[in-house]
C-alpha cells in the first residue's frame, strides 16, 4: 500500500495493473503502492444524490464530518443501510451534531435499488477471488477509490457501518490531527507481537504504538485517511495471504490491518469508549452515540440472557439474511437491558417511516 518507509501512502499506476490481473501478492512488500485508477467502465462513476444530504447542522463548518459507510448490494446489507441512513437523517440537524454529508460506498461494482433513497457512490470490488471469501477486504479498496474520485467538502470523515444506529447527535470527537476511535477489547496488538512484526517492523517502534481499534467507528481528517487507506488496503491483503496471520486474526483481520496502517503513518487515535455500545453486553445507551448491533440478543421470557442458545425472545440481524425484518417487531420481555429495548424500538421506528420498507430492492 504505501511505499517503503519514505513513500508511504503514495499511489503508483503500476499496482492497479496488478490489481486488474489479480496479482496483488507477487512480492512480499506490505508497503507496496496503490494505483490511481478508474472503474472497469472507464470514467469515474457518478456520485448519486450527494447534494440531498450535504447540508449538515448549524455547527462549526470546520468541525463537520462526512458520514461514509461501505456496503454491498446484498439484501442483508441493504436493509441495515436503510435503517442507518434513516437515523443519520433524524440526528444530523439536531443540536450537538457535527454531521455533514452522507455517502454509501457501494463496492458491488454496479448500482442497486437504493440509489434514489441513499446518496451512493458505486466503486469496484476487488478482482474475483482476491477477497478469498472475506468480503470486508473490499472495504479499504472501496475507501481508496472513493477518496480518489469523490468531492468531499468536509475536512473530516466518519467511517461507519450499516449495522450502526445513531442514538443521539454525534459531535466531532477528533481533536485536530488526533482521530477518535472506539477501542475493541479483542484487538490486542501487544499480545500478537510476533505476527504484528511481519507488518510493523521494529524500526517503526514498539508494538504498543498500534491502537486497539478497527476502522469503524473512526472520525479522522480526510487528508490523513487519504494517506492511510492505500496502506490499509495492502496490509489487509498481505495479512490475508499469510496463513499464520489469517488463522490468528480471522474475521477481525481487516481491523488489525487498519490499526497497523495507521501506526505506520504515525497516526495515534484518541480512544473513546463512549463512541458506541454493543448490546447485549452493554446494558445502557446513556452517554453513547451509536448502537452497534453485531451480536445476537437472546433472552428467556423472564428476561434472562441465553447467549449461544436461541432465546424465547430474540433479535439477531442474521435472522434476516434473505428478507428485511418485518415492521413492528415484538419488544423484549421485562428485565431485558434498556440497550436492547432501545435497539428494537429504533429499528421499529425506522421501518415504520421508511417508504416501501417491505418492497424488494
């Protein structure tokens, strides 16, 4: 992604050729350069609907951030993106918000049925087979393309995901050149030093310089992300190529890659535990900004958590792989944490107000 040492983050047209023929892995150089390029169809794809969500709040324009999430055209990704975008629009103009414009970066390579509903830029996926069944490897490559092609008026960017719900207006949590990120308990660079050193050489300093984060949620200066994104992409690909690393990091591999790429560029993040919560483990929505509903919520009718076992009452996004959740989901029984109840209520409010919710897209 970046060049060796002094050329980190710069782009080289040569690698784009390698990308197009599926030869990302020709040499062991985790700082290989990423090419500027256009989509397979020639000129950059049109940025659709951007003006509609670009007003932002009445906050200081210098602090405003652009909300960007990567997504696919799969129905599972679509319904989550619709709920996420609904709550963005609900919170964007409220007091305390520094939210600016919004872009769904669609890395399926072609438009889908949400183009008129959600501001979207279509970008190319990795060449066939390069993600090795790990679809989130497309995320850093999607950001590289978007940053090259889009006109982004805000100085800052929030990297978000479809399964995020804004529970209150989000201010800019970054401080100048220090981005803000959520610390994940399972990202442990110092406990994986042997593996990390394959991608973060000793001359870059101690492994403790790598933040325990992923790429989302992160609020970061656009200029910083433009440098980090190519490195993030190449580190991700190199980690996936290395069998030991792939086995050790599994589904969080791309998160480790972002953390390593940031450290390679000397970027340190402010760690904000109040950035988001993850039900059912986090019990309350007080003093947080985002609900991340990545985990299933299973409970008995007495309100007891039955994690790992399908509950008498449950909400799990994976129950809706082939169809969106119906409107008016049943609320959890008494005794279930407030965070879970709030999550279901917010899903219900969104689905009740999104036109054509049950229509196939």
